[in-house]
C-alpha cells in the first residue's frame, strides 16, 4: 500500500494577525493637530476680542469727551469774543468816472480783557430781596464799547473810501479790506484788546 501524502502544515499568517500600526499613528497625529489648532484659534480669538473691546471703549470715551466740550456753553462763551455791530455805511468809493457808491454793514469780534473774562465767569448774584438778577456783565462792556465806535467808524470809512469798485468786487479785495480795517482799529485800542474778525453783512456797490 502506498503511504498517504503528508500535507505540510500551513504557517499562520502573522502579517494578517498584526494590526497596522502606521494607520493608528496617523490618526493620532491628525487628532492632536486638530486639537492644537483649535486651542491656538481660541487663544487668538480671545486676544482679538480683548484688543477690539479696548479700542471700542477708548473711541467711545474720546467721543463723549468731544461731545461734552461741544455741549459746554461756558467753554464756548469763554472762547467767543465781544461782538460789536457798527451798523450800515454808505460812502463814496475811489472811482472817478463814473462815481461809485458802497453800502455795507460792518460788524467785528473783539478780544476780551482779562478783567472782562473774570467778570463774565463770576457767578451771577441777585440784587435785592425780590430775586431780581444783577445786570448782565455784557451790558457794561457794550456801554464801554460805545466810546470807541466813532473812532472805529472813522477807520472803516478811511479804508473803504480809498478802495475802487474793482478792488472790492473780488473776494480777495474784500479780505484785504478786512485786514486793513483790523490793523487800523487795533491802533484805536492801543493794545488793550485785539480785533479778532471783521465781517461784512449787506454789501452793495452802485
């Protein structure tokens, strides 16, 4: 009888029994990178929020400070000078042929003296027991200005009557006339106060 064929024992497939370590390591790295990225983004967002919140707070504070300065009537009153309305002027211009006339309304803003500023900033006191308030300090200043009006009007007439209609027809000519008026009126006050601005109202050349 022939011997039965002996089959060789198949070796266990060890490769199939082992888990693929390379795939596990890759998955762990992906998860770790994702977690680190999320943490970095969270920190970045917190920093940006803090900076943005601080910037907005500073801008709001600055806006409120500017708003308070605009709404403060006392500060606006301190910066404003004394307004002096000199009325209308009707005078001959330097034109010879034909003769031309000018009708103009002139007003100017004058600086306050330190005494006037202190008087205007002083608290108002009532006069008498009937609750009547004291006279407005601006009234006494306006009364004091009346004595200067004749000299100021004369200075204005001297400047404007030496101008021709062509000179006063341009914006540059008007501004030059204002500067000349300021210089002449400043000599009237002799350094006690200064002309801050000259304004022309109605301005008609005929």
